[in-house]
C-alpha cells in the first residue's frame, strides 16, 4: 500500500501541472506503463484508454498510448495521441522528449529535433533527451556520439536499462563493423539484465547478442525465457524462430556435408560432421542416424545400434523410412 501511494505521489509530482488525478486512475496508469514496459501492447492500449476515459485531460495517458501505438507500427494513430499530450502539457519535458524520440525513430529527424530542443529548454537533464539524442546519432551512423549520449542517460535510474540495451545494440549490430564488439555487447546487455532480471526486453537483448556471437544454445535459452513471460509477443516469437531456424539450417548443412563424406568413404571426417550437427541441434535425428551408418561401415555394430536407437527415439518415423 505504501509503495502504491509513493508511486502515485511521484507521478503527481512529476506531472503536477496537469489535472488532479485520483489514486485509482494513477494505479491504472501505472499498470498501463507496466504493460508497455513488458511489451504487452494490447493490454497497455486498453489500460491507457481506460485512464483517458476516466481523466480525458491526463496528458501522460495519451503519451503512453501514443508510444504504444508507435511500437505496434501504428505511428499515424500514435501521432494523434502525441499531439493531444503536447497540447495538454506544452512545457512538460518528458512528454516533449518522448514524442521527439518517436519522430526520430520514424526517421522524421527534423521534426523530432525541433521538439527535442523544446524539451531541453524545459529540463536539459532529462535522461529521455539523452536517449533521443543517442538515437538521432545512431540514425546518422555517429556511433561514438550515440554511446556518449546513452552513457549520460545511464546516470538516471529510470533510463539506465534502455540505455544499456541500446549501447549493447550498437556493439552487437552497428552498420560500421569497426564498432562491433561482441564482448562489450554482452557486457552492456548483462548490465541491463542486472537492473531488470525478469525484463523480457533485457532478455531479448542478451539473446540477440548470443545470436550474433553464434552461440545459438544461449540465444535460444534467453529468448525462451523472455517468451515464457510474454507468450503472445510477436517480436519475441519471431526472434526465437530466427534463432531456431539458424540452428536447423546450420545443423542441416553439417549433416549434408557429412553425408557427402560418407558416400566418399571418408568415415572419420563424416563422423565429425555428424557430431557437430548434433552439438548444434541435439534433437537432429538424421545426424544420429547417419552417425549410426558410419559405425555400421566401421563394423562397430554396438555403437551403430546405439545411434540408430537414439535417432528413432527422437523421430519414430525413421524406423519406417529405413526399414
């Protein structure tokens, strides 16, 4: 109860120039923010809309719904909410900075910078301003400047997680390969996860770093954890499918190479390829079966039988195919 009262007080202090908002409405707004932060966008939209229905002049609810719509790819709808939020709170630096960031994200940089300058006039220390500046520099491939801005944002608790995720993204996937550094990408993704151990966005960021490093097992592990929290989330689902697809493709490539070597009678190298395929995908039944073939050719029938049995346990249809 005390925590809820404190949250409400903080919100009212930050946005005190707006209407008198009831504690119940503040609690509903906090719930909407939680949904947004955990990428539960449909639930966030519903909660923000309920807040607006209760208090039509609460600027933050329009801002929240606008950024959620933007995250869902519905930017034109989001702009309408952003406009209402800025009309209601024309001097609110958080409103202005968040709207500026949304415009920059959509490559409407001139419009975004104009709004961002207005935010800076109100409060140059707002960490969202640094996030927006960092994003602007990323869009212009100015990675050093972007990292500098993001590091400034980490000085403020509320922005630190997102800033670390964005720094990790630069070191992981910058268009300029000179800035790519897997170790730093992993380090900053880890910092985000330390701040929010159960945050799907942080887990997703860490998973993507492992994916870029070629560690598919870790990538799938962390993405699966993220998806367990948000089983309906499309972005997380797509990432997990990408990681698993990469594993399957890579394992298949090694298995096919092993099959070619097996036909050539190069049993040792063929076995190495099949074992590598199994390491990549421990449930790849064809690789186990082919490894059984290698041992059959080597007249090690006990080992061959072991691999055949494992293959059929994974995929019982193999017993019909290979009768």
